[in-house]
């Protein structure tokens, strides 16, 4: 198959033109960045694992009625997705205090929050993704009040569903970041879940030991990042048989 035209390259993924109009191919790289690209590295096999983990979680979410951009996995590092117009807002849902909220509000890491908290960040590398309020989002036209409503209600459902699914495999969903896009059909436009859901954009702690099994291992120089991502994939039942370096590809795609 000829290499398709590259449309966009981000920090962890590349988007290529899809096989038919309205589709794209999302390629998962092993590159890892943190602190808005200030820290760079490679986690060997990460792309293979995130492709599988995101496929699995988006498929489960679709089964409970969350519309997503995911169509199907194509191979070890690529998935077919629907082309959407990305809303320039990162939605973060937090259940347990960790990361930036601890600094901002002087909270102790690991403390259960009084309830799940939804935050919005404006997607801008230049501005370092600042925290913004709904007022900013609607005033500057980044998203409509209806878009915000859709993103908020989907994010809370996703949080409930994923928290349950993950605790079932011994993982605490501490917090996570979602991105949404507008999917245009002939008759309408709907807001759908886009990007990926993986240990790159979730904090996942072992429910017994609170061991960090996510990108914080890279951000905080804890080591063992590949093993952590592998462990998440293994618990979800999607670890490639010969490990993430298995280039033979899966025997079956459901
Ligand atoms: P934070 O505590 O650094 O604000 O991160 C909250 C969650 O969002 C955490 O699970 C990591 C994720 N995240 C991203 O996916 N991309 C980002 O650029 C940032 C800052 C956080």
C-alpha cells in the first residue's frame, strides 16, 4: 500500500489522508513529550500499545453510546478514524488530586476530590494550554454553549464508565484529558470523542499500591515507562502476544 499523504504531525501521532473522503489514518509514534515539548524522549513500543489501548477503550465507550471518531484499527500503529474538526479545548476530568491542580490549589497528591471536577484548557502550544473558563470559550468563539454542554456531559459519562471499567482491572482513574471534534454529516453536525485515550493522557494508579502506570513515569523520571504501559495493556487484555515489539501484527482483529 503506497504511503499516504501526511496531513499533520503532532507530538505523539501523525495524521494521514484516509482511504476515502471523510476518513483519516491516525499513526501512533513512540515519541514522548512533557511540559509542552520541553522534555522529549522515546518510549519504545508506546505507539503500538497506545493504539491498542485507545482502540479498546473507544470501542467500549461506543458500545455504551458515546460517539467517537474511531472506525477500526488497521495495523500495529495505525487506526482508521473519521475526519472531524477538532474543538480547540482540552477537557480534563479529575477524581483524585494530582499534577497541576496540586500546585495551583495547594492540594496534597492522592487526596480524593470532593467530587469529579471538569476543567477546560485552551489548546495553544504558544500559550502553554492555559486553563480557561466557559466564559472565555464562548466569548472567543472556540466552542458554542451547546458544544460545551455536549463535551461536559460526555466527559462525565466517560469518567463514570472508564472509572468502573478500570477499577475492575485494578486501576484507579486519577484524571484524564479528552479532546472532541465536530463530525459533519449531510444532515447534521455532532460532537464526538476524538484523539486517543491511553496512559499518555490519563493518570492510572494501581489500586492496591498506588504505583503510577502512566506518563508521569516519564514526566517525573521514575523509569519503567514501557513496563507501565505494557501492564495497562496486559490488564485490559490487549497486550500484543509477543510484546509491543511484535511486528508480525495481531492474528485477529475483532
Ligand atoms: P495536569 O495535572 O498536568 O493538568 O494533567 C491532567 C491530565 O491531563 C493528566 O491525566 C495528563 C493529561 N494531560 C494531557 O494529556 N496533555 C497535556 O498537555 C496535559 C498538561 C495534561
